[in-house]
């Protein structure tokens, strides 16, 4: 699973690098000699949709972050954390209960 997510994140990073290189190389002046001016949500002269580009970038970053999580150790660590912080969790639950009473009544 980790290898697949890492591969997909690297593919997104490669696509990002290719688009940035293409924008820098041809984005200064188009073939007709006019400068390229596009806004968010439109397509550039190269056919790049900036909304899709940003969505792909965010997806790649999220996949790279998820690839770093050790999913096999996560339940054990969550249970250990809950057992170590029983007193704090009990106080937080009391605070949430009494706050709910104040807000609802």
C-alpha cells in the first residue's frame, strides 16, 4: 500500500514539475508574441486548467502525507495514548458534558 501511494505521489510531483517547466518555457510569451494572462478557473493558452492543476497538487500532497503514516501501528498507539491520558480524557468529557448542559439549557 505504501509503495502504491508513494508512486502516485511521485507521479503527481512529476506532473507538477512538467507543468511548471512548460509554463516557464512558453508562459512568458506565446507563439503569436502576446503575453499569457489567465485567471483562476480558466484554461491557459497551453490548455492547462488551473482548478484541476491545484486539485491534483493537493491530492499529491495528501497522498504523500498518508504514505508516511504507519497504519499497522496506529491502533496500538491510539490505545496506548488513551490509556496514558485517562485522567485528562475524563476531565475533558466532564467539561464537554457540562458545556453541553449550559448551551442546551
